[in-house]
């Protein structure tokens, strides 16, 4: 059966001392749900986070990586570098990377391949913009994002892939997709996977919802049958709020 997962994407927030304080706060929280917990600090604080959380059941994820093993790519970080500090999960395809750093489906396919080749797990993000939804194109957009970046993979690769549906219009806006909108899209994503890889693979992949998830709305969203957890931005920066979401299952 697929896992319930709650992941915190800290984005470009928290310097070293703020990171240490948040990590210490996370370690004080109590988990009462069966959800797996992941946090994704900024790259300079990954080593620290992994050291601090080593003996807890909270895993650490990177927010991005390059597709090349090494070389002349100033400012970039490779999968093997992440692995060497104990980081085994990476978020790829976040809409902020697509928008501000021009990451395309084609580039993301290469990054996914590099992560999987290094035995990392990928939290693969995608989602439509407001204009797409207004035009009724949300399913077509999501389907093409998934197909272009992931459908060259073999079925087995999906053991290491977590999907995160993040409608761009709901990120950081306080406007959440309704639980019904989330469920409809998640069911569509699972059907798209089933058409390509079969029902067994589709049923085994965790599909997270992201976009203004808060303690107040998490339970209703996570209550939907095809929503297997959340990718949390703003509310993951406070340990108590984040764990209120973790414990919403
Ligand atoms: P917010 O929870 O702040 O809307 O961010 C969602 C997100 O982008 C997680 O990756």
C-alpha cells in the first residue's frame, strides 16, 4: 500500500542559526500519525539538518540538484554530492524552479534520471497555472508535465518517485484547492499513471497535494482517497504547525 507522506519545503528561508532552532523544535514534536515526515532545508544547511535528524524518523530532502555527476557547472550541486552527505531525497520540478530558473520538462527528465541513477528518491512537482484552470486546461497541462518528464521511465522506477500536485495559483497565496478539486486532479493523475503502467503501479505511488496547506485545512484535504499527503511551504517553517499537519492523518 502506498505511504502517507508530509514533506516541508523550506524554500530559501532560514540561515544556519534559524535552521538549528527549527531542527531542535522539530525534535520536540510528537508524531501521532502514520505519515512519513520529510524536511527540505536550503542546500547549505542540508548537512547540518541531516546530522541533527539522523537518529529521528524525519528524513531530509534537497530542493534541487543538477543532472550532471560533476564538472563546470558553477553554483550547482550533484546527486552524488547530496548522497555523500547522507541526503537521499530531492524535490524536482517545483513551479518556482520552472518559473524563475526556466526549468523545462526536458531538463527535469534529465534531473530525474540522474537522481534515480544515484538511488535517490524524487519528489516530483507539477501543476497548472491559474490561466490554465480558468481555460479548463488543467488536466491537459498536468498530463503533459507528467508524461514529458516521467513517462520514459520503467515501471520499477516509480518505487522511488513521489508525485506532488501543486497548482501554481494555490502556492503561497492562502488560496487552497478545495478538497474536491484536489481529489479530482489526484484521481486523474492516478488514472494517467494506470493507463501507462497499470493499476498496480498507479496505486502504489504516493501523490501529495501542495498549496497553502495549513493545520486548519489539512485534515479535510488528506481525507480524500487519492490524496496521500502534502508538500508544505509556509506552514512547515513552524514546527508545531508542521506537526499539526503531519498529525492530521
Ligand atoms: P505554501 O504551502 O506556502 O503555499 O507552498 C507550497 C509549496 O510550494 C510547497 O512546495
